[in-house]
């Protein structure tokens, strides 16, 4: 480490401390400053990690997977560098290393880095990545990246930069598998190898064969384009290396993977994929994993992700729904819950949400008609678009523009169970308000 690099680290850490003083959090600023002062800083620090570096990409679940990997590795005695706050551009990754360094050195066994799909090809140039995990590839934030094909091109570019990189992908996702096959690398897969949810018709994304564009055949499917697919051209779901079976969703998540039973206090079927990816990565990296089942059992979901609030007689379930796949999965849970009586759908359009809300047209809201839901409200800056979208499917709803007023309205009829499904920038305010209401109703 030379003088310039030491200065870059000092400057970056100082900037981080100052930004925290003015109430800002995050790893972008130290990364930006560090890279500006010493462009080689990320390469230098990242190559000091002794055992393995993992990059996690994919539309949904990458923060969950990355943080689980980091937390569980630490619990098993490894020293870890990770961008846990979800700062997943090159600056955020650099910031994570800089803040973890002591005297210009990184003392870590493992690095876990979540990366934005479009930025992976830039960030990876600096890093000794051994394993790349791709959780899934859904349509998301179209206004930022264009079509899913572009995202796949970007990821291929990233993979090509690292000849020794291994791949772990979602084998139930035809897009992930096609990407892995196109890359020419050997790859491992995780997947759910039996039907779990009711096999209803649903808007599936990319149900066309990624090789020949004909519609894919499904033996069964889970949601969106995930399932057991094959095509007349020969493209098919490969053998699943890490196969999840015996799924039980009645109380949290229970399943078997490689003969081992797991019970986890998370809700949401889609989280099984996140856990399968984590368990598979531990195996591929040959990390200590004897206690994983017990450690996973003690894991609790993050605030606002399928969190339950009791307000008077009403049980409220709050969840994030930020793209068609996430929304359809939430509607699936709702359909399976015959106690649900009310739903609030909140849509904002700030930068983090994506300004373009045309993806709402890809969500299968029609299935709301098959539920016992009596009251449907919409809210948020694009609550009116949401309402219009429902009308198109012949569903009656009502717009209450302001979030807290909408929640109050939802509670007024005292439903037994109500769902609050919101996109990104509404999640935190909804969480704060529901928490306050729950506290007030207890006292
Ligand atoms: Zn085909």
C-alpha cells in the first residue's frame, strides 16, 4: 500500500464520518472519494481477502441473499466484508472495503458483494470474484435499463471478464439458465423440484423460449416464469443440483434440501429460493455449514417484509411489491389466505421506485376477484394509475391519496385481516405508521 492509497483511505473514512454527522448513511461517498483519489484502491483492498469473493446479482432477493451469506459466515467464525446496506454500484462496493480496512489492510476471509446487474461489468474489473450468484431475472425498473435482454448482455460481459468465475443460478428460471449456458461456463443450479402453489393461470414473464422464441411448456410452475419448463427446440430445465423438496408453507417456511430439513421463520414462498441459493453457496465454497439449519431457524425477516401488525381486531400484513413478479407472488399469498378482507395497494414513482409504472399492466390483478376481499384501496403518488389498472380488470376500488389516511380508512371497517402492499419508497413510512398504530392499540 503506497502513500496515495493510504491518503485515499483516510480521506474516504473522514468523509464517511462527516456524512454521518450530518445524518447521512451509506457507503457511496467514501467509495467515490477513495476511487477518485486512488483508482487502484478497490483492486488493492479486494485482493487481500484470503478465501473467496462472491458477487450476488438478480432482480429480486439479492440483498436478502447477500446479507444472509455475510451474517451466516460471520456466525460460523469467518471474517467478512460485505455491502450490507445495498449500495451496489462500484462506489458502494469500494466504500465497503474502505470502511472495513484497518491501516490500509483488509483482514477478511470472505467478501460478499451485491451488485446492480448493469454495473457488475464495471465493478468486477477490480475484484477477484470466485462465484457469481444470479437469483432470478425479472422485468424491473424498465426506465433505467431497457429490456431484460440488455441486462443479460451486461451480465454476460461481467462473466466474460473473469475466466475462472463459477456460476450458481436459479435453475427454475429459463432466463438464468439461458444466460449461464450462453456464457459457456459450467454452472450449478438451485430450484424447487415439485409443484407447491396452486397451478392457476397467471401473467408469466418471458414464457417464451429464450433460445427459439416459441412458448415454453411447463410441467408445473411456481410464479412468473419460474418452474419446470421445456421447449420443442430442446431447451429445458437442467438437472437441479440443489433441489428443494417437501415444501410446507403453513407455518413459516419448511423444506428439504439435499436430505436436510430446514424450518425458517420467514413468510413468502419466493424466499425459499433465497435460502436455497445461500445453502448452495455454502456448499460450493466449502464453508463450515454443520450448524446452518439451526442458525437459519433463528433468522428473522427484515422490517416491513411480510411483517404482521395487530391493530385492534385487525391483523395487518405489510409487504414490499415493487415489480410484476413480486406483486404476483403477493397476490398468490393473498389468494391462499381466505381470511383476507381488505387490501391497500400503494404505488409511488420516485427514482428508487422507477418513474415508469407501466409494469402495473403486467400484474395479474384479476385474481383479486377470486378472493373474499371486500375492500380495496389505492394510495401513493400513482394511486390513481393503480385504481385505473384495477378498473380495467373490472375491480372496484377507491383512491385515498395520502398513505396514513388510506391506512386509517382500511381499518375503519375492522377487517379481520388486511394486506398492505406497497412499492419501495412507501415501505418505510407504512412500516413506521403501522408500528405506531400497533403500539397505540396495545397500550
Ligand atoms: Zn425453444
